[in-house]
């Protein structure tokens, strides 16, 4: 074969339609695992090479799981419909890996919402507010923990390490009664076995689970989560016994926590945990998978000391330094799962370079002990390149999505075993060279501009306190000004009109008129509710990154390159393949139109350079900060054009600032320095009277608060309520924040509508640590995913709460 074939995933059955007369699912929902596929045809599995996949996207090539979930949540379809779609997805994924002759195929990497939430269900670690009385955890409880319900808020959600994937944070305390409450791992193993596949069940390891949890509300912050290790390990042992009884021969524990800076006591707890499980692991081959970075030397030493482990998995894309540790010490007879195929980006693997890495490892541990693998789960990349119709032939030849990465793993395994496909490697080499030499990748003028900006720190010329006075004189806002974050609900009609406009089925005039009418509706609603600083609702935008990338050079876009962010929420990251410039203004027309509809301030809405970078598939042929500075210069031009157009408040969202923070502390300062610098570049040239806002969400910001202050924004709005007001603790600890700040007063990712009293109580908590002169009142995040009925009620209560506290402040 002359080039790496774009192999298509087997088709997934479409969602069965459910008669509208059928009632929504009852409260007595079935258990979480899907029914087994005992009557399905078995796969023929050819002799497999020594190859492995850490994990695979579960959303489906065309977001089948997303649509099935949302249909189920809306009561349009039933439990059986949802489970059928899920079973078909699993079957197609397993078949693709079997057809690619992958030897170690994972199971239990599918999830209806999140793998950490699945582990919480497996361990029966249900927070008391859900009133669970034991037994197998079903969909109603599972989705209540994920999304909340009418009476109970959802569990906290935050970023999974340094990715854009969000996990549901376990809430643990000394009184949690762990029990084996979800048999999903065993059921899915049996489901694959019925298809003729002997899979590797995957579990989140006990150390990663505990150290990514948080103390439950009311539990002392000093509570040691690792003190629970003795309570959860008996449940893990039950799961292992079940898997062995079902015929499992391998088990994979994902322990990415090992790439973090763990102390001696934590590493000892890790060692003790696996020693405790040793008797239960007897008869099983055990793989411990690490990913996202190098494994530190002490953690590596601890890992290598485990006697019960058969193989160790390492990320050799982001963790090449681990090879130096392997050279010094790798246990004789153990398997090395070499993650040489990038699970977090979409560039085609340089097969020759990867083969050299594998040959280096062969010299250390022996050929028969090396297993070719992905660097991490393919969950973080798009599903299948075959479905792409928007990408041109040249660009497409540079890429590989999850389905193609499975083929790359197989190609490397074959070559490593001595059956190298010379034509395939030659073709891969040509495509790598094509990308390096393509004139569409490099722009000398842009690179010169970036070299120049590094000579300044780009700070605004006056202090924030002086600027805020000048801005207040111009804006005349009340105490505790209310605002929203940017987006308003995106209706089906709105999405349809944008699709038709892109397909040239709607004229420019008709499209602009439709968007204008949507703006008018959003502006009228905000004015009726009494919101002080308005937004236009972003009706013209499909996605906060894609909208800008489509108007910048150096970006490309897919038609089906979806990646799961959380639950049913999927994003379609742009591909940054070349140097970035802004050919023309991107938002000035829309923002000017919206401002003319009201006398109140209307925010100009932009996405910041760090977020655009971190939420894109970024070129890997130059340092990330170089690309970020290029984007910053483009956004700077846009900011200055908005100011010239009369926009007095400009919000530059940096929702993903912390997401790119390196996992190791020794590398964090360098990242924060250039990321904060990139933000300052965007707005360093505006007047004192132009108010610069930024927004951040769904990460732990307390440990980078000083870098956030150094961004020098006039106002920051930041997620706060879903994380139990964790942000406020940093101000209790004495951090002084002199700029405007709006910690979110309600969670927008839940359909639950908070009362005015609840929001007022939250505002009072903020006033205990923040001056009323700098406090803003706003939701946690944008309202794009909510329904208008929810938005109207929640915002009405928010404004009422702000007015109540405002009147109390005036009296005092």
C-alpha cells in the first residue's frame, strides 16, 4: 500500500425513534451498565501484533452519543434507545481495533458522561444530598450527580489535568460508606467477550481517583483524602474478583496522577495500595498507564518497585525524558507500553521518527517486551478523518484522527516486528516533508512581528485603580453591576440559519436581518430584566474559538472533527497549521449593530489568544508561545478597532488560561509568564476609559491568582458557584484584588434555577472578602447551552438579588 489508508469506522446505528406518546423514563431507572450483547455475531480476530490503545472517543463519528443523551434527557426517547446507541458505538469501536489487529483492546473506556463519575458510581461514593439508599446506581442518580436536578445541584466539574476535557469531581469525607454500586466494567467486558474479543478492562486507579477528589462540603480542608485508601481498596478488590470470574486476563489501571509532583507520603501510599491488592491481582496481567507528561524520577522508582505489575505505560510524546529513566532502570521481564502515537493532537505520526524511538527502547528492554501504544487515550482527538469533506487534499494528508491513529499504531507494530511496509513509510515521509516545506505554513512578516514584541512587557500606562475611576465616570454603573458572560441560548432555528448561510442557501441580507432580530430579542430581554451591562448574545457565532479562527489566516476547520468536552457537550477545535494573521475586522460590524440598540453599555466580545491556542489543535513544528503571540497580535488589532467604533467595554475571554498550565511546578512559571504577556499584548494600547474584561471558568484558579492579577484586566468574571465558592478562599487568605471581579453566582451547566434568596446569600459571602466597589454580579459562564425559560427565571432572580443587596448597602 502506498499511503496510510483512511479507514472508516464501522457505521453506528441511528437513534431509534420513540413514539411521542411514550412517557419519559420513570424514577426507577435501570442500572447504569448496558445490556450485554450475548446474541450478537462474534468478530473474527486475526493474529494481533504487540499493540495497544489506551482509550478511544465515545461520542461517535457523528456525535451519536450526544444526540442520544439529549434526546433521552428531553424525554423524547427511552432507556432502551439510549442503551442501544451506546452498545452500537462500543461494538463499532471494538470492531475497528480488531480489524486493525490491535492486541490489547480496552473496554470500560466508554462512558455515558465521564469516567471519573463512573468510578464514583462503582465505589458508591454518592454525596448525601442525593438521598441514595444503596443498590445498583441507575441513570436517574447518575445524571443527577452530573447535571443536578430540580432540587439538588450537580457535583463540581473541572478540567482533567491540562486538557479541555472536564470531569465530575468526587466529594469525599471521613463518613463515606463505599460499596460496589456499579458493575459497568464487568458488564462491558462480558459484552465484548460475547463478540469474541478478549479486552483489557480499564479502571481509574485508586490513587488518581482520591487525589483528584475534593473534601466534601463541611469537611475540613485539611482532611487527607488518602486516609480513605483503606476504604476504597476493598471495593476495587471486589471489582477485580468479578472481572477474573468473567474471564479477564488483563487489567489496566490509569494512574496519570503519577506525572504530578507527589510527595514521599503520597508515593508510599501508592506503593502500599497496589501491595494491598496484590492477592486480588494474582492471575491477572496488570498494566499501569501514565500519561500527559514525564514521570518524575521518584515516582518512576516507586512504580518500578511494584511486583504485581506486568507492564508500564508511558507517554513518550509529552514525556520523552522518561526514556532516560528507562535506560537506567527497567525491570527485567516486564512489558513497556510505549506511547509514541500522539493521543492529543491530530497531526499524522512521523512513522520513521517513532520507529527510531521504538528501536532505542528495544536496545534497552528487548524487542519482545515493547508494546506500541498511544501516548494517552484518543478521547482528546477527533474521531475519524474519513468523515471530513471541508479539508483540502494537502492539509488532509498531514492529519490523523483517532481512527487513523489506531492504524498508525498497527503500522508501527508491524514494522517493529520486522514486517515494515516500505511503501507506506515512504509515503508518510513525503507527506511529512510536504508539510515542512509548504508555503502556506510560514509568513516571514508575522514571525518578524513576534520577534519584535518580545522586547516589551506591554503593560497599560496607568494603574488599574486610576483606570476604574475614569471608567466609572464614563459608564456611571450602580454598585454591584449585573452582567452576563456573553452567549445566550442557541435555538435550533438559529443553528439552522447559520448552516444555511454557510451553505449559501440564505443571502447576506437575510442572514444579517435574522441575526439582528435575535440581537433585538436578547437586548430587549436584558433591558426588561434590568441588567446593567449587556451582551448581544453571540447569535452569529457557532463556537467561541471557531468563529474567530474562521476569520484568521493559518487556521483550518473540519466538518466533523468533534471532541468531547463534558457529557454531551462537544467542541470542534480549529487546526492551527500556519502563521496567524487577521486579514480584516471580525466583530466590529456585529458589536456596532448591537450597541445601537440600547443606551446601556454593550460589551464587545472576543476570545483571548491563550484560549484560542489551548482550544485548538496546535501546530507542533514551533513552540506554542510563538503561535500564541501571533494570535495576540491579531486580537490586539481587533480590540483597537472595537475601541475606534465606540465600544467602551471589551471582554477578552481567557477561559482556558489555566488549562495549559504544565503539570510539573518547575515548568509553570515559564508558561504563566508568556500566557499573561500574550493577554496584555491584546489590550495594551487602549485608553484608560475603555474597560477591559476577561472571563475564566471550570479550573482551580487559586494557585495562579497572582498571575491572574498580573494580567491587569479591569474586570474579571470567574466561575465560582459550581465549585462551592472555592475561589473565595483565596481572598480569605489575604490576597488583595483591586480590580473589578465577578465570581459567578449560579451554575449555568445545570437546569436547576436558583432562588433570589440563594443568590443573595452567595453575594453576601463574596462581600465578606471583597469590597462592594469592585464586586460584579453574573452567572458562572455563558448561557449558550440553556433554554430561554431557564435563562429568564435565573437572570430575573439574579437581578432581584443584586438589587436587594444593593438596597441594604445603601441603608448601611
